C-alpha cells in the first residue's frame, strides 16, 4: 500500500504526456478529420443566456455532481479527508443551495479509511437515489463504491466497493446505454504509477450493487492538452449521441492545469470521437482550472456544475469551489460554453457573517473534522464541549473558509481552569499535521505553527485572569494570518508585532482548502468549553 506522502508526490508529478493508444482504444476512438455530411436537426432558438453569479457553492466543493428529483435538484461533492462524508445540498434553481446533511453523517463506510472523492449522485428510474463514490480501501488502493437510499436526503445504505483495480479506480459515473441497460463508467487511476489513464465502462446489476460482464475501454489520454490523465467522466444523451464531458491534466494546487473536454458516440461502448476543438472550458479572468462536473438541463438551458479555483492570489487556500457554467448545442452538435474566456457577471457575494450559537442539540452540518480522527464533543446550554486528544495536533472541529479575507472568533470559557498539559483555542486548519493556532493553557497564550507535524511557538503572552476569553484569527489574502485576544470581546490585543503576519501558504493540502475552527489538545480526560463561533467574510 502506497503511503499518503508518496501518493501526493505521484499525483502532483504530472507523470506522462500524451500516451499511445492501446489496441482496444485504437478501435474505439475515431479521428475527426472532416465535418460529418448530414443535415443538422431543426433546433429551437438559443435561449437567452442567464446571468449566473458564481460560485454557486462557495467554499471547498470539489468534483460536484447533481441530479433532479421531482422539482428539486440535489448535489454532493468531494469531502476528501474531512468528515462527515459527502455533503448533501438541495436547490430549486441550481444557483441557490442549502446544505441539509451528508451521505454518511456519522461514521465512514467500514471498508474505507480516507480519500472520499468524486461522489456522483443519481436518481434512477427504479425510484432510488444512488451515490457512486471513490474511497481508499483499507489495506488496498482506491476503489469505486456505491450507496443507495429511498429518498435523496437519505438515510443511505452502503453496499461496498464495485471495482478496485491494482492501480486504483476512481470517478464512477452511472449511465444507461442505448438499450436501457445500466452501466458504470470510471477511470483507472494509472497516472499515480506513471501510466496512461483509460476510461472504462461495464454493466451494472439490476440493483446497481455489482458489476457484471466484461469491461470495455472507451478512450484514454492521447491529446497534448490532456497531459498525464483524463478523469471525471459524466455523460448526457442528446440528439442521438452520448456526450462524455471529462477533465484532464493537473487538478489541484497553485500549479494546476485542469480543463474540460468532450467526446461523443452513437453507442455507449463506442467508437468515441473526441472534439477537435477541445478543451471547451478553460481558465478565464475569474475562474482557474475548471473541471470535473455534471451536465444538467433546466428550463431549456444547459449547464455544467463543476469546480474551479477563484483566479488570483492564494486561491488554493479557499479550495475548489462549485461553479455553474452555461453551454449551448451548436449546429455541428457539439457543446459550446458561453463566456468561456471572460466572465462579465460579478462574483457571488459570500455571507458577510456566519455564526453558530451552539443552541441546538446537534452540531450544524457545516462543521467538519479529520475523517480518520472524529473528536468527541457535546452541545449543552449553548456551549460546545470538545474532548481533548494528546496527539495529531489535538481534537479539531472546523468550518470551510469562504473567502481569502476573513476574521474568525470564538469564546473559550474558564481557560485558567484547563487541566495540566491541556491547551485549547482557535485555529486555521490544513489537516492534522498543519495548522496555525492561538491557544490558551498553563498560564499562557501562544501562537503556534504546526508544520508537517512539528510545532513551534511564534508568539507568547501571559494568560489574563478572565472567566471567558475571546480569541480571534484573521486572514488577509488567503495566507497572511494575525491572532488576537480580548477579555471583554471589545478591546483586542494583538499577539504578533504590528509589522508581522504568520505565513499560511503551507496550510492547504494539495487537494483541499483551509478550515477554521476550535481545537483542544491534552489528555483525553480533559474538556474545553466554547461559546459562539463567528466567521466574518470581507
């Protein structure tokens, strides 16, 4: 089993350029050397493009997918190494979404440990809702699993993995062929071992919980723009063709090169024809590295709900956000995105204030935790009580950041009464090994940097004698952090000199954005108590 560190390196390496076709793929991909000689079917007038204020899913929502159930659209997205697993969101117009829960709200599936990627939500003709998803198999490699529910909001029953090839299998997408038979399309994750990346299709059983028959290769990375991979397949049938939207090249981080292409075929198993004008969706003045999404139609308009980074600055700190891009069907039959290279509509405004009074009996669904280290916590009388842990930077609960400039605050109760060896406070969280924190304990206030699992103190002050201590973390530009405290919540004292900030460029993992939230480190018998959390976005 590869270590996580090796896997990061392999993914980021950009291993191969265009690869030669295998025998199956040679028979399955046609070169498009001249226009088809056929009459274009009559089409209604192109709808007037809608003004879409993106992101429609603000925050870290990679690999989003969408399906329609009745009059409601349901979406989900990659949760990676944050739990709970796979958010569930709903909307009536594709632009305004509410987070209502998770596919796996408590414990992750027993067969998997981490890398919960690329869930594809699908409401099938049999009346059930399915989520086909990727996860790392315990003691194995990446595999595609499936869960089902009688209602899109759940509860979901996990059915375990469907396919897990030696090099890994990811990005499952369900589709019916031209005869109405259910199939699963997925990517063989061979770029992780410096090999080409075929897209495969294989029949699904009637209950969608197993693959049957033989798999067929549809196509693989062959074009120069695709780099070392094709992935994230999603298919829609239109005017007698199957159209397969796919992402290619480097997905993540400051050096990303992601873009979106399309291929089409009369029959699901091919032969497939890649569009000679690929990529059809690329970086513009607002959104960088667009890709991995699902096509959906509403009121005569066609869209791709996909992810992208916001262009400029330390964009990777917020993460890959959910973006809705409109496209039209051209006279040649191929899709064409509107405003591909410019985005005249102003970006959507994120909420100015996001606050949690911890008033309910359960934690709000926006809170997350490291998926392998779910902390113990309880809500009572408007307080959050977080049980400490002695390792991995402590117990942590965080919320996704929504903008590059923000201020987060919370109130820590009775900091001077924390047990010996216990610290608690507020932190910007990359993962359990990377954080910037303001912590109280042992008579001190400290600003700490935890980088690659190693901790150092950046600033220190005496702990004021207060029954409640207000703590603040501020971020400017996505990676410049400042920390402050206040005994009364009105007069703040900065812990770093006025001319200094803590550098947070190291915080985001290669595939995730930064969270901000509360932490408690110390013996498992210790508990830290917090009141009110507030996130102010600029």
